[in-house]
């Protein structure tokens, strides 16, 4: 009689406090990568396919609320409760730039062309830093209706996305005018949002729900309930057939994009 096959989760030791942000890099010549942020103040870089630990970025003195990788996965960025946004060499872990803010930085994102870094946080101000001139003052967009929780770029860096910590919805900003042009409504505050590598979907996390939206027309495509309150979700960039979600229980779980079923790969504390 055939023995019943048992799926054993892949468990990788990691963060010691809740995971608050997850980000898949684009596919590079070396594969793709996963970076995670936690209240333990130490972002972690992993192999995107296997979950194997690559390195930990050391230097923040407070909870890290947001992380991202640039297009080539050569630089990482992070936003922290220590009032800074940092840009890191993703190969060595060295700090390349540290941008001082007046309050907690809850969000950061590289532009598609990797030239700009967008940040936001408690100050209700979106800041755009030119990484070719890091010493120059940033451009500021200071009309957010609330404290900024999430930021992202889309439409070839012509549109900004943001959400607020104390109200639902994703706001779409025109970069040239600095004005909100559309709002996608959600019941709970949106804690993460990103555009898929093929440009088809926008992935959002709010409450215990992960949603996928049409990135051109902004209609809701899929909505899945998660096992716990989710802080972040990201669509796998190579095939787009699975996504990860992490939150208050400190586990990073992998789900099937088409069905919402949880798969066998799980990264845990």
C-alpha cells in the first residue's frame, strides 16, 4: 500500500516581533529576492524562491515599518520609527544614505527607474528624494488627509499611491500636479499596496484581507480572507501564481493566487 505523502512546511527562523512589510524584488539575473520588515528593527533579505536567509540589515534604532528593493535588487530602502529612511547596499549591507525626518517614517518606495525614493509617515507629507543628489532637499507633497502608512509608484513613475493609518482607501496622486486624482475604497486602513511586475495587478492588504485590483482600470479582481490581521502582501514576480502575506502572528505565509489556498512554504519566527 502506498504511503500517504505528507507536506512538510519549510520553516525559516527570522523575526522576533511582528512582520509589518514584505517586498518581492523584480526577477534579476541572480533570481529574485524577498525583503521583510519587522518591529524588531532589523530588515531581513531572503532568496525569493526558497526563503533561505541571505542577510540582515543592521543600523536602525527603532521598529522598521517599510522595506523595498530597487529594480536590480542592488539597493534596499527602509523606513523606521527612529525618524529615518535609509538606503542600503543590498550586497554588503552597508548604509549608503540616511534621510532624516521629523517623525516616524512608515513608508518608502523606489521609483521604477531607481533614481528616486518616495517616503511618507506620521508627518502627513510625501517626500521624493533624488538619489543622484542625496544632499539636495526633497520635493514635498504635503496634502495627505492623514498619517501616511504606505506609498508606491505606478504608471512609469507618473502616479503615486498612498494610504493612511487611520482611514480606509488607497489614494492615487498625479506626480506632476501633486494632487489626488482617485481613491479606491476599502473598509479598513490599507497597510500595503504594490503593482505587480507585469503591471497587471495592484496588491493591497487591509485588515485581514488581501485584494488584487486591475492596475489600469482599478476594478477589484480578487479578494481573500487571511488567517490573521495582515500588515503586508506581495505577488510573486516570476510566475505571478502565488503571493505572500505576513502580519501580527509573525508568520510569512505563501498562498495560491488563483484559489487563495495556503501552500506548504511558510517562513516563521
